[in-house]
């Protein structure tokens, strides 16, 4: 059985999807991040509120993009993960 992801791991997954795909629809986030509709909406609200992602509306369609702050978070997260793993800790 797979280990349950932590909140930070889910945030990392969402931001990584946004980094890889320039503009992303909510259905793509749900599918790629393996989250329910209710959960993804909570994460979208939190990541938008903290300035790590942004909503765009084009031709009445909503898309999400990662911001500079979100990219910085991913960079720091990956650095911390590599650091802890170098000392033998599971992150």
C-alpha cells in the first residue's frame, strides 16, 4: 500500500504540474495530482492566497499558472529534500 502524501508533498506535486505545463485546467490538476475535486479546490485557494499560483481566464475558460513565488518554493523544497535524504532521513 502506498504511503499517504503529506500536505507539502501534495503542494509540491501541484506546483510541479503547473511548472511543467504552462497553463493548466482544473481537470488536468485533478488527474495529474490524483486529488478529488473538493481537495483540489482547497489547495487552489491556499496556493492562490499565498501567491504561489494564479488563475487566468481566457475565453471564459479558467487556467492556472505557477508564479515566481511558487517556483521559489519548489526550488527550496527540492533542496531541503536532497539535504535530508543525504543524511539518511526519509522526507
